C-alpha cells in the first residue's frame, strides 16, 4: 500500500513537472503571438478608418457632386477612408443672402428643419467636423438641417446639410456625405 501511495505521488509530481515545462516552453510563444495580434489590430485600427491627408475642397466637392458657390469662404474639407464606405466633410461660409439659393440647387428631399436649440444628446459622428476645427452642427443653436439625398445618384450613398447662422450677414454650411 505504501508503494502504491508513493507511486501515485511520483506520478502526480511528474505530471506537474511536465505541465510546468510545457508552460515554460509555450509561454513565450503564446505571448509573442498575443503581442503580434494586439499589434496587428492596433495597426489596422490606425489605418482604417483614417483621414486622407491629400483631400482638398475641390476633390471632396467633386465627390459630393457639389459646385462650390463663388462667394464661399473659409472652405474646409476632409475625407475619411472607412472599412466599406468613406466619409466626406465639406464646410464653408457664405453670405446669408446666398444660402437659400445654394440649398435650392441641391434639391433636398424635404424642406430643411429649423432647430433653435442644440441637441441635448449628441452621438459622436463617424466623421466629425472637429477634424476641421469646427463645432459639430448638432451642438449649435439656430441651425437648419436635413437630408439632401439618401440614396444619392452615382457613388454617393447619402448627403446631409446643416446651415448655422453666424451673424446677420454670414452663415456656415456643413455638408456630410457617405461615399
């Protein structure tokens, strides 16, 4: 009986030693694989979605099928490369007297809605205007907004507009599209 007990302890000791040895041998491999996976995920995350540094107001307005008004000033644009779709941002100021004509040429699906107060809860947009150093139109008071098209013709999936009155004589037009 003592021999069976001794044999059982020896067997457990050998199994435990084998498990420790296996961990010692495979542990570094597992952590190397784990590190590679985390690193690879971080690399993919930093690439997509990512901002296209070559985007210009001319290229973005062309992708949106929009002719910039001749009186547009402080024109800012960005393109964000996405997993499946790309986000497009275009913002500019216009004399307030020219805003209605610009909006009409876009032929929105419905008349733009007037919003007097900022939205109480604003979800972080996928393509934020903060990238252009501008506040999000949802966070501003006195904004007319609406969908221009969804779906749109050509490669454009959707196009939305927001117009914020900056003062008596000037307004900022915000355009956000999905391509």
